[in-house]
C-alpha cells in the first residue's frame, strides 16, 4: 500500500515510479523482498520538493548521484533518478559525473547485472526488461548489462565482489563473458575503499543466511579465487593457494581448506572470519621454519593486520584473533581434563563454544573426516559439566570477595588478594563444588602462606 500511494504521488507529478533491483528480481525467484529500491525520471531536486510539499520525510543520501531516501507510511525507500554515469579510470566505485535521463533504457544499461535491471511499474505491475534480465533469471545467470562486460567491471571494480555476492546469495552462475571481464579487471579492486571491500566480504561470508542457499559462502569465495580477486583484497590468504598439506589429514591446499572451513561453521561473522583466516599463518610459518607448527601465533598477527586494514571494529578483531591464536590447543586430544578445565575457564563460556565450533569446522573442512570430532566433543562435555556444576569462569563469580579474604586473613588490600582470588578461581575450575564461602576462605589461608 505505501508503494502504491507513493507511486500515485509521482504519477500526479507526471512521472512513473518503478521498483527495480531486488524488489523485482526476488519475487520472480520466489524469494522475499529485502531491498526497497525505486526509480523514476524525477530529479533529486524535484523529489525533495515534492516531499516538502506533501510532508514526506526524506534524507539526501547522495543527491549528487541521484539518490534520495524516502520515509513514507512506515516504509523506507531509496529513490534513484534515471541517469547516465561516467567513471574515472581505475574502477574506483563512484562515478565522476552523473547526467540525468528520462530514458529507462539508458538507465538500465548503466546498472551492474541484467537481473538487477528489470523495472516494475508500481501502479500497473507491468515489467520492463531492457537488458534481458528475465531470461537470465530463468537460466540463473549473472550477466553484465553492457554488451562489453569490461565496461561494467572496469567502471566499478566493486561489481566484481557484488557478482560473487549475488552468486553466493542466489546460487547463480556467472556468464562466461562477464566472468572473463571480471578477471581482467580484478586489479581495480585495489582502488576500492577498505570499508566497501569489508561490507561485500561480510555479505559473502553470511550469504547462506540471506535466502537459505546452501554452500553460498564457499561458492562466493571460490569465485573470488577463480577471478584472482582474493589476491587483491586478501593477498595474505591467497598465499595459501597451492600450499600442500599432509595428505593423510588434508584433501585441500591451505587456501581451499580455509574456504571449506567457512562452509562448515555456523553463520556468525566472528566465526566465519576466524574460519577464513585460521590458517593464514601457514605459508609464513612454512617459509620461516620449514614447518607449520607456529602458524597459530603467526596467523593471529597476520589476521590482525588484515582486519585492521579492512577497518573491522576492535571487538571483532579481538575475538577473531583470539580464536585463531587458540585454535591448535589439544590438537591430538592428549590434554588432561584439569588442563582443559583451566583452559576453558580462561577462554570463558562464549569463546570456548566458539573454539569448539572452530575445531569442528577445521576438521570437517579438511575433507578427510566427517562426523564426531573427538577433541571438540570432549571440550564440549567438560564445558557443559562445568556449567552444570556452577563452576566460576570469572573472579566475580567466586563465593568470596576481596574484602572477605582480607578480613578473614587480617591483611590489608594488596596485590596478594588478587593472587589469592586467581588461585581460588583456578581451584574451582577443577573442583566447582568448593565454590562456597567457608571452603574458599579456608583455601585462601593455604594460598597466602604460599604467596
């Protein structure tokens, strides 16, 4: 209803309002609409003037590029004026010049892919398909709108990542000419801002959660590798291409093992990033030492550099690098139970569960083992038994406070209290039943005597 009313306002002003992009594409695929992109020949100035006249809230989100956001009857719609774009050399994402046009066909051929260039008249429901997008939807193909795909890819290299993202979200294949043009233009991704790269990478990593298409992240990552776009956006990861691993444990080289690990873990951005980068240190470790034993520590540092370069939030960087640094713990399932209890306590409940998931993905992503993962299953059993027994994972969960300990021992507040509390916490990881005030105060005397 809001769209029809909005279209009626445009019609009263002498313009036809169209839906475009996912608003049209998705219903043709039987998928939910997640984008509210609309377009017409009305210029940004005219759109904003109409909004002021009708009391419609709007935001200038890029009027210089024809974009105005409309807030109407509870809906939010991004309006773009029909236009022609002129790009600088280098594929830098934003056009250097925009000319408005009254021609829907001209607008269609400046868009990225034919499946995104189908227009729906929002009053009549009539579809206009200047570039053959409906045929490509039927054939599940991603095809550049231009007769020369190199124009589309060369103008805006971010479209290479968008192609990988649509392939992963929709389960589409890239048309051969479009694929070849993307490969030829992949170097242009170096001119795209880190934030834009990060946004598209995140969408690829979480693509299976968008519409439920299985193995979407692997499809998208594999396409980026085929195009050699990985070499531009994640050169540290690309070094794993062709780096063989022990065949009794690994079916794939380092790079493709990482892709498969992503495919084997739940759709959480932190977990998917950790899976993607968990072995990024292997090529560096191999080069430095002739083996891969230090790759977890090296990899955590390399991953930090990657994530900082792509401007990830500090919390994401902290969590991902911590998972990478710890992912080789107890690889051979030889650690004693108390060692595992102390390690799980140090990691905390949430990170422990993430490490359990990462270990399973690491093993399953090897291509050699399916089903239960002994080490991960053991960690999980111990973790759940600790939680059920009320084991403390932080000092504030102890049944005594620093003041309790100081009063019981007759000592002033000092670093010794911190030492005692840390010791009590470790003790309770192994014996959760001792987390009561009487027992802990008695134990604190033994600890102070040893401090």
